[in-house]
């Protein structure tokens, strides 16, 4: 598998300068939300063609995603810079700055880098949260975190 992807570098203008590597081939089996909770066998999204927990409102508002991640033990971290804290697992929630709807989520790796599943496309590791800015993935709005299970 190629470590870099020219198509990604066109769609995500900052990614080449901030650093990334491709970590999986293209697949429709899962998406970014499933990826952040360790699932590669399901597509999770509040839209009509994906699975979503019945006890969480089925819309793309930030509150629904906060409720989703709370159900997995994550808490809001309002002033979090995204820097690595070895005692915590972190997930960044991206939103469209025009519609205020959630567009993407990324998870921090143990190295402090971030990992993203790009829709039905590939998984990547990227060095910064800002690597995806300037694209249709939106901007980081909130970081959730939970204590690492010992």
C-alpha cells in the first residue's frame, strides 16, 4: 500500500505540509465514527442509511455526538488543545462552520498523532488536527476524552 495519496493531497490541502500516512485501503465497511470506537464492521452515523443507537437523537447536531461518545465513557474537554495526555483517549469532533453540523471525527493515537477514516475512502494518520482543515471535513469544534483503561 502506498504511504501517500495524491488525491488526498488535493482534497485536503494542508495534509501534505502537516504530514500524514495512509494506513488502510479504501472500504465501505465502516466510517469515521465506527473507527473511533474500534469497529470496522459497521457504519455509524445518524443519517438514514447507517446504524445509530436508538436512545440517541438521530441528527448531525453536536449534542447528538456528545451523547454518543458519552455512552462510551467520553466527556467533553472544552479547553483541550489536542496535545497527548498519556492517561486519556481523545476524540476530536469536526463541524461545518456554516451549518454547525458534525462532519467528521478523528481519534488520537498513543503516539499523539491522529487517525481518521475518510468516509468510504482510506484510513490515515495525520500529525495535527488542523491537517484536515480547508476541506469539506470542517474544523475541530470539540474534543472528548476518557481515562485509558488500565
